[in-house]
């Protein structure tokens, strides 16, 4: 019998957890090392007012990704964690007092838009929803749920003769003017242009192909019982049942590898861990400097090509006025100026669009009985310069006050006398996620070639693979999870040629999170 292969996964974000689960289910011995004290990566929590607040991704879509992941390990998603589907996807507010709910049903949303704006824009929304659904159905099997293609191989997957499907992706159009073909109301351009920020990008620079994000939400936004960090814990538990060994508080300082393959890695403590294969679940900008002698073929993302960072505020406070939903967005009055500040001047805008995840509320905005100080996460876009400039306490407080002023103009009041707030700046995000400058989404999706510049799962060093939101297929919890699955599948394909893996079963039976 051949020796069982040993895989080390570096990083316990969504991609690393998915890679560990997928590989362990195929019989590979897996050790996962993580510099933090808990799983999740960006799906982290911070304590505010003595209560845990999800302080990372808050929107869960593409449930099918997790159903497949858990199914590959011989269990089911629904037996592990309770997910409830949101009927109200998000509430949106403006300083003129206008308000719009986007709903899971296209026709209900169209009727809401007709009341909010007019019938012309309602019909534009119907066309937009149909087009984004078509984009998603074209790119799911050919790009999202597949190993990274190049432009020509993507065309081949779609079909060289299928010109209508290729042209419908609008690869050479920019999102903002493309939205003008559906909506004459600038508020609706803002609302749907915001989907570019899901990739840390500007709607004025990103390709119109990002319209497909709208369908990912329309296809289902899910609320996880216990929050997003509970999903990470659920994935960790499954990995442990499959035999994955977790080592927290273990920072990797060097990876030894070369043309012949990887040999192992060294921890900050000085300990050496031998490995036959390594999956790196960190930002791709960090991998080349870690590898002894380099040679990965993965270049760091240039500063000007970085995605956005964020300035976040995890807090507890009493609120009044504007009725928050679980997901609520308050838009600035001048979206173009906001993104010119972020991308050209690399500065915080004077009036920042502010997203709030009201974590104690259900999708429709109902609060449970009890403490009237609710848990919230404010997210403001910020330039990814955390490695070059330090956000001072004064700057951070100014940004918070500007956000509170915007919320007040839209009718939401935050009782600052009850507010307990924990900020995270781009400087702190850079410290949490090295080599990024605080960029939270890898490379910005600016220009039609940007998506092809994300590296795939294989590097030029045999046995060294990539996973995470800065690799293919892109950022966001479901996409990062897919990247981990793709990395483990690449590893399995490489091992299969030598017949070096065998099936494994979950020990301990089924459980619920």
C-alpha cells in the first residue's frame, strides 16, 4: 500500500475550510494551520458592548455551494446549521427620505419600484433581472463553478458559435452606463451599481458582467442562525469529524518548495512541518515572499489594482426613526464623487454610503424581545492603503460622525449615549490579512481582463495550490468556498494519477450545529 499523503492547509477562512473538508473526504491526511485563534478568516466576530458581533461578510448567497460541500463529505447542510431564506433582500434609503425594499420575488420588487419611481423603471428592472439571470446561467458552469479559464477557453466553454450568449455578458461595457440602459432613475443606478462593491470595485470602472451578482441575491439570500461565524464553526466541526487536525495560533513564516515540489513549512515558533502538498488560503499577494526562492508564478497585486478595503464599526446601540431591516443601505447624494475619492484620490469620501447589518433583526426588521440595544455592523468603503498610511483615532471618529450624519438625513437616529463601538480600519485589516494593504477582495474587478488575472488553484510549484477570495473564482464567502473546493479537486486530480488517496468516512455520525 502507498503512504497516505499529508496536506497542510494554511488559513482557516472559507476557502481553507472547504479545501480541508474536500481533501479529507478523499482520504488525504490534513493539518490546518491558522495564525488566529478561531476559524473563519474574514468571517470573524468582535466583542462590542459585551456581545459578539459578526465583523466580516454578512450576506450569504449561493446555498448550492455549501450543499455540495457538505454532501461531498457524506452529510447535509440542513442537518448542520439552520438557514432561513430572506423575503426582503435589503432595504435602501436616501437623504431625501425615499425608501425602497428589494424583495426575493422579481414581480414584487417590480411593483415596489413602480411605486418608488415609475412604470418605466419597473419594466427596466424586469429586463435587468432577466438579463442578470441569463448572465449567471452562462457563467456558472463555464467560469464560477469551474477551474479558471482564459478568455479563449471561456469562449470555448460557452461555445464559439454561441455569440449571443457571449455578447450578452457585456464584457466590454462598464457597469454604470450599462445600468442606464435599464434605469432612468439615478437612485436605481446607485442601488444596482452597488453590486460592484461586492467585489471591492467601483461601478464606474467595473465591467457590466457584474450584473450577475444581482441574480446571485435574487436566487436566495440566507440568514444563518448564529450569524456568519456560526457557518465557519459548522465547517470546522465537519472538518474535525473527517480527521482534520487544527493548529490555531500558528503563523507560517516560510514555505519550502521548488521545481520538484513542496517539502513543508516553518512556523513562527521555529517548528518545521513536513508536507507533501500545501494549499495556501491567504491573499495571493503574500505567497511569493513566503516561498523559499520564489518561483510560484503568482505576482503580488499592484497597489493601484487592489480592491477596496473598508472602515467598519461593530457596535451595540439603541436606534429610532428609519426602520432597519437585517440588511440596510444608506446612499450618499453623489455616488460618482464618492468613488472618485476612493479610487482616484485614495481618500475617504466626505459623505460615505453606509451599509448596516442589524444582526438581531430578522430579514423584515423585527427585533426579538429583550435588550433594546441592538448589534450592528457598519461598513464604509475605503482605499486599500493600510500598509502606507495609518488611520488615526481622529480620522476614524470623523468618518463615523459623517456616517451618522448621513443616516440622520435619511431618518435613522443612533443613540450615541448608548453606543459601544469597535472600529476596524484598513491599517488593521492589513495586519489581519498580510500583504493586502487592507484590500478585502484581492484584485479589483476593473476592466474586462481583471477576472482572468486572478490566479487559478495551481501555482508553478508542484503540490502548492491557492484558495481564497483573491484567487479564482473570486471574493465572497460562496466564491471563496468554491475556490477551496477547486484547489482540493486539483490536488486530487494530481494525486489520482499516482493513486495516492483513498475514501474516508465521517467519524461520530451526524450532528447539528
